[in-house]
């Protein structure tokens, strides 16, 4: 059974996820994506509420995307083969 790379495990922990050895990487990616979508919606709502301008929104999105780097890495690269 492949195991997750330690860097991936660290990133997952940052998002509050603690996978078991049986947890599929695809499921973890879906969970990370769900968290990202919640955060992106919060950004949109904050922008609409006037907390920052529409011109500033892309910068906030870039910063958010940096916190969710795992989404840009294919799940096949998350694992270390035995």
C-alpha cells in the first residue's frame, strides 16, 4: 500500500486533516478542495461587504491559493511507493 509523503502529511495537518493509512489521496484532495471553496467564498463575501476593493481581490486569491498548494499537485505525486 502506498503511503503519503511526509510533506503532504504536514500540509494536510495544517488544514486539520489526519488521514489514516487507508485514506485515499483522491478523497483527501476532495476535502482540501472543499475547504478551499469555503475560503474563496468567504473572500468573495468580504469583498462584497466592502472590506476590500474588487481590484484587491486577485491578490487575496493568490495568497489563498498559496495556502492550498496541494491542489496544484497531482495526487499521484502525493504518495511514496514502498
